[in-house]
């Protein structure tokens, strides 16, 4: 014997009812009880009908006509013309009864709970009668059984309590006498001892099915719905959520309690107590395996994770009672819970500090005002005398919960849960874990719930990849090379590092584009950006923050001060920042320090390796030295790729202006080359190294001896090039003076004893800087551990490709 229950969506129309019949026919059980709900949405429609009539709204009549029409149409589409008349007249007859009741409600303006149940019961009666007629038309051996005759309840209309013992006995005895293969039963409906119609409340049809399954000791209870089973998380929020193929009753109860809506926990209790396995199946995909719920520990290969599922509940509010008057005084919690119970308020989660100084309970947000009012009154004395502080309420919250039988005695699960939430900037307001350890729940802000479920799902289920969400600003020399490298490495990252790259947003100074799904295409980003909205800085910031996606990184590939000024806002929201833009780290010392502190406080990586030496590992090496306890004594460096290139290539055969233009064309210079030629770029770099070494320096503390005539800095970049031409003799003299001494010109940066300087030097063949070719950089770190022979880092120090690869490396570091 199987019991099959079909919900409202499964019997919503003729087409679906045909599917139901096919499923029932294909069942391999000797006898099946088929419990059906009303046509999808019908219960609400009937409620509206009664409410309209009670409010004196004449439109109830039109509403009734629509409902009648809907049922007649189902009969007409389902049954052959020759077999329709008796069903059509049955539907008409039931609607006549319904019309009489509605008319009485309209006349009396009274819609009592008992009448409400009578009205609602029409939904299941109609659907089950129509389905019975359809089974008859298919010549299926079946019998329609009135649930009112076998399910007995008290008189609590709308949510009647079943008298279990007599009900079980009557069901069992009744069915024993039936020989038909299919027993068709309307769900949700029952009757009290006066014979009045009652209904079983939320999930009532599931409850009917579970009662039949328990009474008949069925081999299986099948719940047929419109999804393929319980999922590891809400699929509307987590794209990678998958069906749980096997789960225990207790896990299913925990998951359902926190919002996995496939089953409603109280309704499955009769089947659970009788140890009858429940199979959740999809009417619209009957081949899908579904979810099996039973008492057996799972052996399914997909269900080997410690956590079985993640569930969530929104519209939650917290209520906190605090006060020294509670410590060591018995009875506070008694009063608290008795008051809430008396006010009919369901408590969803409870936490109490071990100091007994505070108790916090989560309730449905709709109940919070009532709860506060009731508690203010119960604790009036304690509040007035200051023993307890005024009761605090907090709205706009949600609960996320990890559920799994195997979590018990498995250390590290809660540690991982809270560290994942923390790393993603999700503040936890309250925590609860039952001693059964099947559930760990955290109360968080509603706006974080989607992110929370996703990061938890990623951490506990998705071994395949970790999504890295990039918001890239700047698609010039470096930015466009970065996008090309990301495109080239996308599949490598997914397969070798389990990182799934997603360009969640892209911007330049004119346009910006965001993408929620697969991200901006790395093949067509130019077009996507072109078609994007106009760039507006505050809109960009707000969008990144509002998206609130996991593992988010803002990548600044501009040379813009306003963009550098936004990092604080992102770090505060736990969004990581990776920048090759040097402006932020060379702004005021306070700002630089603040960014470093925010990065720490909000667990948001802030990486800027390319600020010095482009793709060379300069800052990382310096950090490693310091972390291991070394101390910087002196730094000597050539830090400008542009200037090294210029002085390596300028031998007066080309003009100085031509060589600078070549450097710009090669992509070595800053967008404004005067920053390189005037030494500002090198000042920023030595400043950043000094700061990273632990010194509180500012730009104005750095001594810079410029080698360009002052007129080069007047006017535009074009004027600058014009002035370089004008001063060609000046550059020639500089070159020749050095060459005559067998020296080369190098723009050198030094830092020693807290003082930094930059400037042009003629270096001899003995210098470490003499053999430095092309656009190379070199950094010599003299430290306590490297006092005589410095630690040397040398190599290409400018260029779009090497810089992009340094930014890329920083991006990967944000994940690991
Ligand atoms: N070229 C190199 O070798 C190295 C460059 N860098 C840094 O890389 C950064 C970028 O340099 P390039 O790519 O050469 O510059 P670029 O001028 O070619 O590109 C800059 C990009 O930033 C965008 N942008 C500028 N202001 C903006 C704003 N307010 N809002 C949105 N987008 C804005 C522009 O539209 C453009 O897409 C600079 O900060 C530079 O210092 C760092 C290390 C080495
Ligand atoms: N313009 C810079 C590029 C790297 O920071 C340079 O020339 O070194």
C-alpha cells in the first residue's frame, strides 16, 4: 500500500490532472490511497469569496461565477463529451450549495470560523470529485472516500486537532473493506463530533496523507509537488543548490522549520512516528529521483557532506531583555515565555547569555509589536525599578541555519560557518545551537541573507569552485590587458584553483555595466561597456555595495584620485580592494593607515603590490621580511620604468622628447607622463615602501631634486612635449656630462634613517644600478639580516602586461 498526495499545483488544471492519473496508474503498489488538494490557488479564492460576501461586496457573485467556470472548464477539457454531463451537474450542484452559503454570509454579514471551514472544504471536494470522474473515464478501479467520515477532530475550526486513535481505527477498518486499486480522498477536510466540517490548517492535505499512511501502515508516503525534492538551499537564491536525495526525518524537520517549504513539519509527524518513508516527487518530472525521507542514515554518495542543507527564514525580529536584575533571579524566563505564549506568539529562536544578564528571542516580525506590548506590561515593575532595561526590539532580520545529523560531535562546523560569514562582512546578531547539534542558526540582517546562504553553500557544498566577483574600474592600458589575461586564464582557474571568475561590474570614466548572472562576457566586454549606463561614481559605489555579492573585489586600474577615495566605503562593507593606482597609498599617512586598519577590521583584503615595481614582488617581499622579524635599514632603488627606459635610450641620436614619447607609446608612463618625468611617481613608490617598512612619512617629507626645467610643468601634456623640445640642449648636457665620466644617468630613490629622497644621479660602472637595462627596476633592501649584501629584486618595472599580471596575482591572493 502506498499513499500518494498531490498538491494544488499538481491538480491545477486538466493537463496536470492527466499527469497525476499517469503517475497513479504507473504505481507498482497493489493498492494506493490518492489524497488531493484543491485546484491550485482555490483555497485562497474561496477565502476571498467568503470575505467579500461578509463585507457586503456584491462582487462576490462574479467571483463565484469565475470559480464555477474554472471547474466546469476543467471537466470539459478532461472528460470525453459523452461522459461530461454527470460531472457537470455535480459541479453545478456543489456550486449551488456554495452559492447558498455565500448568500447567507452576504445577508448576515457574518463569516464564522465554522462557515469558513465549510466554504474552504468545497475546494478539495470539487477537485477530488472531478478527478474521480476522470479515473472512471479511464476505467481505473477506484473509489471516492469522504475524508469527513474518517478523520475526526475537535471543533477548533481552521486548524482542527485530530483525534488520532479513533481516526486511525476508522481509516484502517474502512479501507480494509475496499477492494478497488485506488482510493481517492480529498485532503485537508475532516469533521467534528457534531458532524460539522472542519479543516486541518496549513499543510492540511499532507497531514491527511500522513494520517492514512500511518493508519494503513503504508510501505511509502509519496508527496507529489512541483519541485523535485528538498534542496541543499533555496534555489531562488543559490544557483548551485541541488536536490538532497536522502535525508532523515529529523533533518527534514529542521530544514522545513527554517523555510524549506516542500513539507510542513507537523504534518509529517504521523508518518514519521510510524517510521514510514516519505518520498518527495515532482509531478512535472516524475523520472527525477526526488528526496527520500526516512530514519536511515544516508549512504547516498551525494549526501556525504557533514551539513545536509542550509535553510533560511526572513521577516524576523529580535526582542532582547537585559538587566542586572535578572542575574541569579529565577523566573524571568518563565515570565517571558508564559507572556509570549499567552499572547499566542511563536518563539522561533532563543539565546541567553551565560551571565544570565540578557535573553534574546526571535519572533515573526509581524508579532513584534504585540510581543513588546505584552512584555512591557508583564515586566512593568522590573522596568520601572530599573532591574530590567526597557525591552529592545530589532527588525529587518533573517535567520540562516545549517542542518545535518552528522554535525553532531563533528568539531569545526560552527567555526567554519562563522568565519565564512565574518570573512564576507556578515554581522551575526544572535546564535543558537540545540544540544542535539543538528542545527546551528544565526540571526543576520535581511540584506545579508542571500549572500550568507551563498557563501555557506559555497563553503559546505560547492567543492567545485569559489566564485570571485570582480568590479573592475579602468579599462585602459593595464585594465584591458588584465581583462585579456582573465579571459585566457578563466578555465585554468576554474579547473586548477576552483575559482570561478565573474566580472560582476566594469567601468571606465564614461560608462559602467553590471551583470548579475554569468557576469560581463570576457569576449564582448567592450560592447557590453559601450552599451552600459553612463558612469557616475556614487551610483557605481552604491551598486557594488547593494549587490552585496560574496568574495567581491573592487579592482582599481585607473590613475584617478576620486576612485582612490572610494576604498574606505568598500572595505567597510567587507569588499576587498586591489589597486595598481598609487594615489590611495601615497595620500596622507592617516588615510593610508585608515585603509590598512579597515582592511583588518572588516576582513577585507587590500592589496596594491603593483604600486611599486609593477609586477615585481617588491611589497610582498618587504612584508615577508618584516613579518619574520627583520628590520629595514636602508632602501636604494631605481623605481621608474619610464625614466630608466628614457635614460637607457637617450644617447642624443634621438631627441629627448622623442624618447619620452616612445616610453609613453610602450605603456610605461603614467597616463600623465609629467608624473614620471617630474619624479612624483618615484616619490609615491619610495613613500609606500617607507610606510610599509613602518615609517609615518608623507609626500612632503621626501626630498625631490627635479631635473626638468620648471616650464615643462606649465600647461597641458602637449605643452610639456613642446617644452621638452625647447630644452633639448639641457638634456644633451646632462647626458654628455655623465657619459664623459663613463657614467649613466639613473633616477635613484633612497630611504635611510627615516628620510627619503629621489633624484637624478650619474652612476659609475661600480654601481648596482649601472647595468640596469630597458624599463627595468631594481630595489636593494638593506636590513638587519641583509646588512652588507642587500636583498635584491630586479626586472621589468613597467608595462601593461606585467602590471596586469601583478594585479591578477593580488586578485588570487584575496581568495587564498
Ligand atoms: N603602466 C604601468 O606600467 C603601470 C601602471 N600602474 C598604474 O596603473 C594605473 C592605470 O594605468 P593605465 O592603464 O596606463 O592608464 P589608462 O589611462 O590607460 O587607463 C585608465 C582607465 O581608467 C579609467 N578612468 C579614469 N578615471 C576614471 C574615473 N574617474 N572613473 C572611472 N574610470 C576612470 C579610464 O577611462 C581608463 O579606462 C595607473 O594608476 C598607473 O599608475 C601601476 C604600475 C605599472
Ligand atoms: N609609470 C610607472 C609605471 C609603474 O608604476 C613607471 O614608469 O615606472
